[in-house]
C-alpha cells in the first residue's frame, strides 16, 4: 500500500479512536447525570406527597389525589403509591395498576431504605418515609420523557460529529500526507530519470538539513561511486582488449608478411620464435587479468589459511631470478623478528606469492642495477616488508595512479609491462586486511612498503 494511504489510514484511525472515546464518555456521563437527576426529582416528589398526606391533617387521600391529578408541576405519567407498615395502600395515583409492587419489594425497601428499578418504561424509586409514630413506604414512578429525548438528541449529535469528524480527518489526512510526501515523490520521479546511460544525472539538493535532503545527498554520493565504478569497468574492458589485441595484431602481421612469398627455413624459424614470444606475452597478460578477476571475487577471501611469508619470499625470489640473469634480490630479516610466528599471516599462498613476485620483479625491472632489497620487520601487529630499489623512481603525478589497472608511469614506458601488476598487488593486499604504501623520488628510486596483519595479532 502507498505510504500516503497508510499515513491517512493511521491518522483517521487515531482521530476515530479519540472521537469515539470522547463521544462515549460524554454520553455515559450525561446519561448518568440524567438518571441521578431524575431519581432526585422522584425522591423529593414522593417525600413531599407523603409529607402532605401524613403530616397535614386537613389533607386526606381523596383531596391529595385531586391536587396531584391537577398539578401542572407533576412529572410525566407520574404514579405515587404510599403503603403503611401493614402493606396497605394509603394513597395511589396509579389507577391502571401499571406499577406492580410485591410485598417482597416493600420489605426490601424497608430493609435498604431506598430501591431503584425500571419497569415498562417507568423509572421507579421506592423509599422509606418515617414520621413520629409510623413507617411508610413511598413508591414514586414516572417517565423521564424530556431527559430521555435530550439524551437521544445528544446521541444523534455525537454520532453526526463522529461521522463528520472522520470525514474531515480523512480529507485533511489525505491532503497533509500528500503534502508531506511531495518531496519524496519528487525524488522518486527524479530517480526514475536516471538510467545506465545517464548515470551523470544527479538529484536536486537544497540547503535544508531535512531527511529528504540527506537522502538526496546520500543517493548522489552513491551515484558518484556507481559512475566511477562503471567508468572504471568500461576503461578496464577497453584497456584489457587493447592489451590483448596488440600482440594479436603483431602475430597476424608477422604471419601475413611471412606468407607473402616462399621463405628460407631460418626466416620461418625466426618469425616463429617471434610469434612464440608474442603468444607467451599474451598468455602472461591474460593470466594476470584472470588473477585480477579472481582476486576481486568473494571466493578469494574465503580461502585464507595460516601462511609463512618468509618462505613465500624465498620462493618468489627463486622465480623472479629465473626471469633474468642480471637480477639480484637481497633479503634481510630485522633482529626484532625473533619468533617464527611473526612471519605468520592468514592468507592465500598463491595470491600472496603473486604480490611478492610483482614487487620484486618491478624492483629489478625499474632499478638501474637490477637489484632490489627486501627487508622484513615486525611493526605493531603487522609483518612489514619493504622493497627498495634505486633507479628511475616514480613521477609525483603518477604516484597515486600506479595502483589503477593499466596505468603505467610516464618514465616506465620503455620497459616491458602492462600496468596490471600493482593493481593486482593492491587488491590482494586489501583482501588480506593489509595495506601498501610507496615513497619515491624521481630518478633516485622507490620503496614499496607492504603491511600484512600477523595471524595472532
Ligand atoms: P608495469 O610494471 O607492468 O608497468 P605495474 O602495475 O607493476 O605495471 O606498475 C605500474 C607503474 O608503477 C609502472 O609502470 C611504473 O611506472 C611504476 N612502478 C612500479 N614499481 C616501480 C619501481 N620499483 N620503481 C619505479 N617505478 C615503479
């Protein structure tokens, strides 16, 4: 159900409950008051009549009957019956015998002093009247036509007020909820306009600090992130296809040239070697792209187990040294690492080795003496590993961009590479809850610092 309808129903519900409770209590108290007032009138009427009959000698039952029947002050359809102690009727205006009084009731009145009840639409009050010598029971009955019609009128008024109150509450609730939700409807229609192809659009935000303005700002921030991620993905795909296409074009070109005419065996062999190099290169690039995709998937995080980083460093060193006979990798372990446990991290062996190989390979590749120095330290719960090399260094404009996939330093373009290594390193480090930093001075060298949290830190 729409929020507007829900809010309106809620509002109408609350108003209905309040109106109902107040109407019921008004009716209840008015009805009680009417009844009490009417019984008071019955009581005083009965008492006055009994007094006249019993205490005023000149007044006998017959005279009193005449007085009573002509009395304009009488209550509506008033009946008065007076009994003596022997239950004999001394006075009775109830000629049609409408009010039936049993001897049991008379005893009850004598016992309790006063009894009230209703019969045939009459409200009846039986009360004791005592003079110096005798005890009498006075029954006074009448219909409160006026009071009951007033009560009925009140009931109708309350009913009309209740119904019109609900109607008014529905209307105002509907209008008010619509007004309150207008900014949300605006946001919804603005959001509707934003599609994959128009991710650059933003919601209008005003200076107010209300929830809707905050929602719009938060949504805009999310769009910023989405747009960035989307652009990165697009760039990634175009860069990846470019990286894969370049060696494929080279291979095609070489084969086409080779096939133009008959060649000597040595020419075939030379071209095939070159093609093989290109294919190996292609293979290497696609493997790294695959690794990058794997490192970005959830399964990479779930496969972690205790790993000794020093052992991985030695294995990585062996692999990198195989790549060129010129490469040199020096490994130092700081004195403070006096316990094997300090080498332990919770990690994925294969992925961590990839990080170490990339950093060592870069160190050798971008250094002037093909040498990288790897040092391990223990640093407040982390295993800190530095990779330092002298050489071309990193330009300050590139230093924040080298972590992006396919970004290559402007001074590194002469050396082999595809700009995938460091983005892989960063992603894998993040999976391991670690982080990586770099400091560098152009034409002097670079130091990469890798922090990995110790297993038992
Ligand atoms: P690639 O080495 O294939 O270019 P990387 O992602 O490994 O890709 O590195 C990105 C860029 O970072 C490199 O192009 C280079 O400019 C810079 N870089 C990385 N390591 C070093 C280093 N040890 N010394 C100087 N520059 C480096």
